[in-house]
């Protein structure tokens, strides 16, 4: 079946087998392996991408359902080699360890920050409730998203926890 | 496999009449497909069908997503919407899919029972309205014929002023309800109590409703009796998520808590 869609700003036409999941289409047909697969049953969130600006789990969608849609994957975030503020936040605040959950986590954070400029810690945790991380315990992920939110508002990000701790020792 | 994208409701209805499987947000269906439990050969994709995505105070189109309901829906339904899955699930999943799946644990369903909502079913030969208790007939069983689509949820134009939803589950986020509940209360005391996950279909606790509706400012003893009646009326089973005993207990606690929230809002 023929589909046309926009992926990371690029027009794409392809002939796909209707049973192909969007995540397989992105990884295997398009070579965009930044989007991970953890469970294929809609639980882990590793496969999160933006479809028409909204986060969805790309293992829960057939590629043909994305016909006419605009998709953003983690590869589409950086601008000319300049990291997106959310990517920068994960880097600066150690929001990852093994990195498996990271692309999905980052896309969920991008989805949140499109809607809320100044999310509270509760709102951040609610926004990533569909993304599982087996390494970090989530703490630094929350800090990374706070960093990105501040950056995107044009403010100085809060200092890292470890610096605060040094001060209080 | 074949997937079609109907341009309008007529084409969609022709497709289901022809035996095609409806696919809305896919958050129930695709999980079964990925687990290999279902292998639909012919699929009619409803995601972009604007004809069933209308939204008004008395009518919510089947294709309306939880994301919209959590912001714009009636209070208790919006509260329920906020607990469905996670943002990614709410961006895709629809109320029509919840109603069509008719899981005993569907979080959107107690609200429909609490306000006596009707389900609009449409086929090539027209539409019919079934009240919720005619529509839900068993565990994942409904009165929908295979040539019909769920097209809307129809609500009365005088929903109760106070309405509260809450659910109990094993964790805070992305959790299927162990028990979910809606309590509504009107100015004159008329109260409804609807529960999910405690019977094959969503249900009302009628004896508890009757008892509490005549109480204007219930005492501690009356509230305890209300909770006891709710626990007695529900008909839960023990399964992989919980036990019958716990569900009975939680149903009473939850209903009482929601009633108290309604009463506090009444006083305020
Ligand atoms: C990770 C995860 C978490 C979840 N958490 C919750 C939760 O907390 N609470 C909850 O209630 N549910 C939950 N669900 C289940 C699911 O998200 C909801 O039931 C949702 O409302 C289903 O809607 P959908 O549009 O995705 O349905 P789909 O999967 O597209 O369809 C579901 C079924 O209904 C049929 N169908 C769809 N639309 C129509 C129609 N208009 N007419 C007739 N038949 C139709 C389909 O053929 C299919 O059989 C969760 C699912 C996942 C994957
Ligand atoms: S791979 Fe899609 S949610 Fe886990
Ligand atoms: S960093 Fe390893 S799963 Fe999140």
C-alpha cells in the first residue's frame, strides 16, 4: 500500500505492507533507529514519536495509519548539529544511564514542553508516566526536563543537584 | 492484510457491514494484534474520520480521544480520562474504543452508568440509542451488531452538579483499575453510585443510592452504612489483579470517599 508522509520535515513516499508497524517502518525502511523497541505492547514508551505534534507509541500504530501525517522522531530534534534543549538537558543533568529509554523519554518531554512552559515536578512525572526506565530511578530525568523547560523559557537552568549537595556539606 | 481509510461515515459503515474490523486509536486492538491474539485480515481505520469526532455537552463522538475529554469533558469523565494509560495512550485512545471493548475495567464506563448515558449505534440502515444497561451485556460483550459502529455517547442535558471519579490500582500511573467508581449528587440529595471492575459490566449500587439520597447531611454512622451497602452490592471476582474480598472492601471505601467529596463541594 502506498503512503506519503512527512518525517522530520522530509517528504517521504513509500510502499508498505499494511501489517507493518510504524516503529518498524521508521527503523527498518527509513533507517531511523533512534526510535527504540522495548516491549511492542504499548507499555514501555521506548518507541514514542510525535504524530502531528502529539506523542504516541509507534508500536501501537500501523505505518499506513500515518499516511498524510507529520512524524517527528528523536533524529528530528537537533537543529544543524545544535542539540534540542531537551537533549541538552539529558546530557547536562545525566538523564540517562544505558540510554535505552532515552529517545522515548525525550519525545515525551518534548510533547509536554510544547503544551506547558513551566511544568511542576508533578506534571513532569505525570507526563512521563508512559515511559519506563530501568536504570535512573527517574530523578535525573525530571531534573533534565526542568533544565530544558528553563532553557526554552530563555532562563538560566537550575544548578545541578550535585552542586547543591556540595554547598550543603 | 488490507487497511482502508474511509472518507466519511457511509464508507465506514459499508466497510463494517462487509466484515471489516474497526480500528480507532488501536490502544486495545493493536496490543492484541502484537500479542498474536488477533489477526484481523481487513481493517477499517477510523482515526481521521471527523464524522464521529463531534463534541458537545450532550454528545461525545466515538472518535473523541481521551486527551480532549480530560480537558473538556464533564467533570467525572474528565477525571477518569486523566487516569487512562499515559499521555501517549490518551493521545490515541478514544472513548468509542473503550465503549466498544467493554472491558469490566474500562475507566470511562462507570460515568456512563452514573448518568444513565446512552450509546448511539449506527449501521447502513440508521441509528439506534441503547441505554448503557441495555448496551453492556457481559464481560467484553455488548448489544452492538457486527454491522454497526458505535458513533456517539449521548448524555442528558442536566447532568448532576456534583460528580467525582476515582480508581484504585496497584501503582499510580498506567494501571488498569482494580476498582473504579463514580458518585454523582444533585442539589436535592439524589445520588448515583456506579462502579467498574466489580462485575461483568459497569453497575450501579442501587440500595446504597436509595439510602443516601434521602440523607441531607449524613452522620458518620450513615456514611459507614453507605460504604457497607456498596461493598455488599458489588459482585467482584478474584483474578490476576486482585481478590474478591479486597475489591469489595475497596469499592465501599472508594464510594464513601467520593460521596464525601461531593458533600464537601455541596457545603462550599
Ligand atoms: C498501556 C495501556 C494502558 C491503558 N490504560 C487504560 C486505563 O487506564 N483505563 C482504561 O479504561 N483503558 C486503558 N487502556 C485500554 C485502551 O487504551 C482504552 O480502552 C481505549 O479507550 C481504547 O480506545 P482505542 O480508540 O484505542 O480503541 P481500539 O484499540 O482502536 O479499538 C478497541 C476495540 O473497539 C473496536 N472499535 C473501536 N472503535 C469502534 C467504533 N467506533 N465502533 C465499533 N467498534 C469500535 C475495535 O474494533 C476494537 O475491537 C490502556 C491500554 C494500553 C495499551
Ligand atoms: S515498544 Fe512501544 S511501548 Fe514499548
Ligand atoms: S537509562 Fe536505561 S532504561 Fe532508562
